[in-house]
C-alpha cells in the first residue's frame, strides 16, 4: 500500500496556543469591565449621581445643564414635596414640559427626584 504523499501536519500545538491566547484575551476584557459599570448602583450609594446623568440626558435641554433654568425654570431650592416633584416628572405639564412616565422607569424618576432634591 502506498504511503500518503502529503504528510498530515498535526494542528494540535497551534490550536493550543490559539486557545490560550483567547483565554488570556477574554480574561483581560472581563477584568477591565467589572470594576465600575456606569449606571449600575453599588450598595449604599445615593441615587443622585445617577439622577444627574439622567438629568443631563432628559432635562438639561430645557432646564439647563446646571439646572439653573433655560426654557424651563431654575430647579434649585424648590419648596416642592418629593411627591410633587415625582408627579411633575411623571406627568409633565401640557404645552410646557414633557411627561416622562412612559419614557423612564419609576426607579429612574426616583433618581431624578433625588437629584433635584440635592440642588440647593
Ligand atoms: C420640553 C422642556 C422641558 C423638559 C424636557 C423638562 N422640563 Fe421640567 N419644566 C419645563 C417647564 C417649561 C416648566 C415650568 C412649567 C410651569 O410653568 O409650571 C418645568 C417645570 C419643572 C418642575 C417644577 C419646578 C417649578 O418651579 O415649576 C420640575 C421639578 C421639573 N420641571 C423637573 C424636570 C425634570 C426632572 C426633567 C427631566 C426628567 C424635566 N423637568 C424636563 C420644561 C421642561
């Protein structure tokens, strides 16, 4: 019987190297992701910093990036209760302010309320 004209190279060592490289890569990517995921609340952290991010995204174009007012009023030193602020964010005001009940979760609305509360 004739021998095979092309010796078959065993790919095992190469595969092993590739496997190890991809493991190292995966480990690097994973470990660089875990420490601080933006938007994910760590235990004991107040909601205000998340609220500020939400504010910049949803409210700043009317109330100003520093919430000192633009199209909408200044939000510092409001003598509104938590419930009033939450209701305003949920319901908006016809012809003046967007209602956010369908755009944001109740948790996000709470975080925004917490942020507005920090404005002194
Ligand atoms: C389309 C522009 C607009 C957007 C977007 C907007 N607002 Fe307003 N907001 C207004 C206006 C205008 C008023 C004043 C309405 C009035 O005269 O009662 C107001 C009033 C308020 C009030 C009551 C304060 C006061 O003294 O009357 C709060 C609290 C408030 N906004 C929070 C927010 C938050 C938080 C967001 C983001 C989730 C937001 N607003 C997004 C325009 C906006």
